[in-house]
C-alpha cells in the first residue's frame, strides 16, 4: 500500500483554480484564502514573500516553488517591504498597466499559481503535519525531472486547456502536491520529515501500510510490532518518534477520516460503516466518532447536508 497515495486519494481535491500572472514594478499582492492550499511557481524574474505576522521576507528566485498547505495568509511583491493590496484588485490594475506597454518591451515577474481545496471535514491527516510553508528552491526542483515536466504541463493546460480541463486540472494538481512533497522531503534529514520521514523508515512504513490497507482489522500495538519485525516497546517508541502519536491514536484518526467519507453515502447504514472501519457495534463507533468530531455520526451526517 502506497500510504501517501492512499491519503491523497481519500481526500481527493475539490475545486481547483490555476492562473498565470505578470507583474510590473512596483507591485505587491495580498493573498488570504482560508481552507485552501496554495502553490506559487516563479516562472520569470523574482519576488519577495512574507507570511502574515512574520517580519522576515523570503526571496523567491526564478524556478522556485512554494507550497502553503493550509493557505496561510501571505503577500508577494517586488521588494522586501512592499505595500500589498488585495490579489484581485492588483491583477485588474496590472492588466491595464501591461496593456499600455508595447509587446517585448516590458520586464515583468511571472508567477504561476494554483489554489485548491481538499474534500474533507476536520483535520486532514496530510496537511496537518506539513509545515506552514514549503520552499523548494530551483536548484532542488531541478533534481526532479518529473516535477519540471509537470510544471510545464500545468502551465500549458492553464493557458491553452480545452475540453476536459475540469477533469484534467485536479489530477495534475494532485500530482503536483506529491512531487513538491517529494522534493522537499529529499532535502530533510530522516528524522526531520515527521510523518513523511516515517514513510522512509521500513518498519514504521510497514505498520502504516497495514493500517491503511486493512483499517478494519483488530490491530494492536503488539500485532503491528510483529508485522514490523520489532519488539513491542521498541516499535511503539519508534512510531511515536516518527509519526508524533501512538500507533492506535493514528489508527483511530485514520478510521474516523474514512468514516467521514463513507457518511456522504446517506443510504449506507451506520452499522455497515462501523464494521468497515473496525468497530463491532454502532455504539462503539459512535463513541469514537463523537470523541473525534464532537457529535455522533448520525447527527454529523444530517448536519453535512449531503
């Protein structure tokens, strides 16, 4: 079981918006899109980026890629202390400014942007453990030819996409997220990647794979340790070091995440969902679900309006 693919597939992207923008000096855009992950790729020139509430700015050079998994409010501009304005307002102003200049005579910064939302409720098991900002520098991105090719394809699709674009773009952005995370993880020391570092540790990765492949099984710390060819104590300690929570806490969180997806099928009985995520009774499932999400599954389903 490819755990990263499984997490992404379970969450599947919802709405996706991509665009390519050109900016003339002076410029500064403010971006604040709650509950959305955002990617910026500097295609030409350079710019400065600052997270809201952070006094320091990061220089983004030609070819750099940044991912903000939780869509943290931020700004981009031509100078470290740029005066930023709302994104849409600046883009409209920029179109008018660019239209006044002869083609080929303008020196601009070009930025490709993608904004997307995950279809999930509550903390996402992937996004919750990523840092607020992932910065993949051009020299690091160049080590990953798949990432380079995908960037080109996204740019072409955003500019010239035809029939089927609504189907193509979400899948391309799915892949973009994976490639960015791969490039970032390759630069991290083994134990600094958190949950992602765990995927590079054969023993912990084996346990994660089993929990994702067979979430309904009656897993215990002991049975997971045996599957990972470790002692119970050694496995439990190693798992917490890498993943940041106990094996059974992770298993419960993953089961509840799957349950939320299943609850969208309003015709599926709760007893079936309970069994599918490892609970022998609806009551035991309801208790675990309420602890995770603050309401029993039936009320949660009704409130979702789906």
